[in-house]
């Protein structure tokens, strides 16, 4: 089968690899019909994720058709159309019982990280009964790919951890796909203002279409000055960090209001400074999280009912045999105006 393989920092290739096989009774083999590329895949290619070693098939998102199941799988059968969760969970360990599926002792974020992932013709899914979701007939597969990771990540790590509430003032630092997913789902809680901050005007234009009440084109001190001017010097109740670099976390610390929350979503590959000399007395909370996908069933219903338009995140489409071009397009979003790219199975 064809698969996108990580070869080490800055290196990848589309290779022929053996078909995955059932390794445990709880496994399923899924034929991928659609997948996508995540910003985390770019972090892997930069060398920011040491748990992902050379030779790994990348990808942790997708939809497909069950090809084969292990003897212990009871909820899925060959031929079922399924959504693949980016998080694999056994449902039984201490962390799973606390709904912290991302820290499952035998699962968590393993796809495209510590085991082979979804950017391939086929993928092995561990703990299939609790890591796959049935897709209803007629469901738009492209839209539902956004439910593998990006929508639950923006919602859980940004909106829920950020404690967004009716009437709140929210700033989202980074108008990339994750920041836009947080924007879409933040509106479920009726904040008074949602300010999007990004140096890319195209992404800010998209954010305005998605429901942002204000946008700031810029970064660093200039962005801080604009936010403080817009809020009469108070700052914002919730600030969501959706980039994953030290400069964006600096902005978050400078614009959070007393009693506010900084919700970190970005994947940080290097250390950042925490300015406790300024923040120790400000009653703020800083939250971190890897998505647990506990919200996936709820978000699935909302996407299927049209309450959330997930498909508007998609800007480009490719097939698996052109996935290297897809990576170039996604990695150069400033020039290509890419948000999410869909990669279909090669006919």
C-alpha cells in the first residue's frame, strides 16, 4: 500500500509499505477514504515531537471503511463506514475512567506518533470499539474528517478549558485551522466579543466570515497594544493560544484580564517564559490539554444537524498519490491560503 512516511526532521516520502495486520483482538483495520494534514504533522517534521521516530507513517485523522476486525471487537464489522478519532482509548484504565482518554495507558495519541497513522491506504486502529464512530448514511465525509481532531481540539482545549461564558470577551491568538475551530465552537457559548489575532490578512478575512467580532493584523507588542486599546486597558477574559511558539504565548500573558484564563492549545517545541513577576497577583488560570475527544459525539450531532459548518474549513483537495504536493500547500499557507486540505484515496 502507499503511505506518507516520516524519515526524520525535514524529510518525508510517499512509500510502498506492507498492509497493516490485526495485532490484538481489539484491533480493526480501516481502509482510508479521506484524511487530512494537521499542524501537529508539521511540528513532527520540524523535530518537535521526539516520540515520533523515523519510519513512522504520519496522520491521525480520517474516515474510512472497516476492512477487518479482531475477535474482541463487538461494535463494528467489515463494511461499516467510520470516523477515526485522533485519540485511541481502551475505556478501562484509570485515565479513561476519568475521561482523560488522551492519557490512556495503552492508547492516547498514538496514531501517526508512536504507531503508524492514517495518511495511507489502510491503518490499524487499536481499541476499535472505543476509538471509532459509526457514520450515518449520506453523511458528508469531508466535513466529518474535521471531527477526528481539529474541532474537538479547538472546543475542548480552547473553549472548554478557556471557560468561555455568555458575555465574555475572548481573544484567539492564531487564525489557523485550530484557532478557527475554536472560533466556530466558542460561539456556542455566546461571548460578547471574539477578537482574532494573526499577521495573515487572508486568515483574518476568513475569521470574520466565521463570526469573529474584531480582527487584529499583527503580532507582539503591536497586537497587545491594540487589544488593550479595544478593551479600555482591561484585557480579555479568555485568551486562547493557538500557534505554539514563544512569541504567541507572550502575547497571551500580556492581554489576559485579572481573573481571566489562558488556554494553551498550540504544540510547543521549545521552552517559553512564564512572567510570574507580573501575573502572580492577577488571579489568572493557565490551562494545558491534549484533546481527549470526549466531545466528539456531541460535535458529530451538531455537524450532522448543520449547527456547525465544518466543511467551510476545507480549502484544497488532493489524492494520496499527490500528498507531497498537499504538504507543500499546507506548509506554505501564507502563499496558498490553505486552511484544511482533504486527501482522498487514490482511485
